[in-house]
């Protein structure tokens, strides 16, 4: 059957993003001046929009493509406490990471985060004293920041093998530590954007920034071709790896981070992450990170690159590096035939004089100017702090986001169904889109995706093209076979085109 939905229905949340709301916001903004326009719909940009809106500023956010189009969706899906930064002496970065991790997990997005066990086997060549010292330092940070994660501990090999069945037995021992895992990084971006919208921010995807003007920003609607001047008192450049295009003060080095996607069954279906040290390093690891739906992500690399911005791709030597390193910790080595897909993203790092991008600072910087402010560097875990630093330049009012729950926030529920796992407290609202049709709550053949998710992406999450739905809301870019099946269900194949009225075959 076919389900038709209005863009808004009685009792609909105020945070809804839809094509209709986008059109209305364009009409309003074409004749109004806002306090701040944010350029960039990644995690930093939506974080700035939320912080500014909650302090009472009028806010517009524009994004040339889609929410979570760039770096923000290509992470390891972690909110982490910065163990690596401690190991390399970057205590300030580690502290900031640990503080923000606790805020995200405890208050901001507990429905999208949960504790993740990590097993670190003592493989040949790894000094157990260094491991112990590093984990004890991380434990001190954990306690001081009030984290609810368990403390690290030595575990016997039987317990380690039970959590990571594919682990090599050729080890002298193992450590167990804990960090924060995200259900999905793009879902965090969407939740922050929708929360900002609930506070009045106007979110315009597929809207390109053409040039700064005397009173704002010249922009173009990529869907209609319409151009106009978006009038604003201040402009925030939060475009990440694209930051140099809007502000010539920004000097970045791009680092490509690549992950492999494999079936968890090829690793014995682990319930904990496997950490394997990179040969010759005391602070870098390759992780095998189990995900929902039977997938595991293996990553990541750190390679300086000047490849095209809009199409990050894994290089063959990165695939070889990841396989070689993770295989040091596995009983049965993985090969290229085990790879379901790869994904890569660019870290926008502040330019420095270090020998490699792995050594450059993960700190962020805010470059103040009139009317343009640029925020550069940083990482996903500390997005909220980056946003706070920006908005402190725009408002004297106190920051409200340190413990502000995002839409759907509720305590994490282990072993919950797909809708609760992905939408938290909004799961029942999403399910209501089935309108009594049980087929809308049955996974599309060969995939975990429920048809109601296709509707929700469009009426609530700002998806206006098929690529928005398939790649940024459902993350089917990670499993090509799933993308093909859901694309066929949507009636679009793999094309990325603007969609019509709110209609979906269920």
C-alpha cells in the first residue's frame, strides 16, 4: 500500500525538519536579518547553531549539501576520552575529551551512546609496563571528570577470548578498558540540528554560500537555483575541511582517516572492541569496533592528503596497513575478500610543523573577525565545547548546552529494538507513522531498515534527496547491498535526486 503524510500533523514535535519547513524558512529569511548565520552542517556547525539559539540569538544555518555530509559521518563512531592524547603528552586535549564524553553520555545524548568494552591484548613487542601506566593515567582522568565508565583492569585470557573470540592466543595477557560508543555519528548531527530547530534555528541544507557581502552572505538554493542575500550581523565559518574556501586566514592540513567494514562473524562476532598497537608506536592503535546489525569497523589511518574534498576514498596502502595491523591480534587473519566496504573522511587539522598529521594537534581554534568568525580543528567528541567558544564571542548570556538533552534523549537501553536504538524516546512517534500498517514495521528484504524510517527521514530529519535518506539518515553507504535493496524499495535505485511529496511504498 501507499502511505501519505502531511508535512506536519497534530502533536508533531517542534523540532521537525522537512522540505516544507525548509521552503518556509527560505521565504522568511529572504526578508529578515538574523543575528548569526552558520555555514556548515557538520557536527561543529549544528553545535554552534544550537548554542546560539539557546542563548536567544536568531540563527540560520546553511549547508551546501546535507547534514553530516562530510567528516562528521566518517568517524569511528566513538565519543572517546583521549587515551591516545595522554600517551602523547597532550593532557589538555585528553581532559577536554573526557569532560565532553561524560556530558554526552550522561545528559546530552544518552540514547545514542553507551559504554564500549575494549580488549587490548599484550602482543609481542608491546611493553606491559607502558600499557599499565597509560591506562592508570586514563583512569585518573576518568575519576576526576566524574565518568560513570568502569575502570580499566587486567583480565585473564579466557575472559578476553570470550569477548573477542577471534583474538590470537599468542599473547601474554590482556587489559580491559572502557570508552563511549555512538550508535551512529550522523544520527548525532541530526539530533543536534533538530534540537537547534526546536529552539528556533532555521536549518537550510542544499544551500550554497557564494560570497561574503557587506551585510551578510550571498547564497544559492541548489535545489531551485534561486539566489539571494542572507542578511546577518555575524557569519560563522564551520565548514571543516572546506574552511579555507571561505576564510583565507584558515590554514589547514587534511588528514585522511580510513576504515574497513567487515562482517562481525569474520571476527567470531565480538562483543568488545579489539585494540592492536601500531608497530613502532606507543600511542597509536588500530581498532576493530563491533557495531549493530552484524558489522565491525576496523580503523583508522592518519595520512596527509590533497585528494579531492568531495570524494574521499581509501588508498590500497591504507587497506594493507589496516589489515596487517589488526591481523597481529587475530588468530585467523582477515583478507581483502572479507571487506564489505571501506569509508574515508578528512580531518581538518591546524597547520603545524610536526613530522606527520598523526602528530598535529587535535585542538580547535576560533579565529575572530568582523563579520566572519572561523572555527577550525577539533574533533567530534568536543563539538559542544567548540561551539561554546564560538558563541561566547557573540553573546554575553551563559551557555545552556552543557547538559541540555537532545531530541529523543533517554537512558540507553541495551538490547532494545532498532527504533529505540536509533531514535531513543522518539521511537514510538516514528512507529506511529505506520498508521496501523504492520508492513511498515517489517525490515525491507535483506536489510535491517524499516519502511517507517524512510518516512521519518523526510518529515522529521530534513532529508530532501534520495542520497540524504539512504546515505546520511540510514547509513546504507556502508553496505552497498543494503543500499541497493532500500533504494529499489524507495523507487529510486541509487540515484541522488530531489524527492516529491511525502509518499512511500510500504
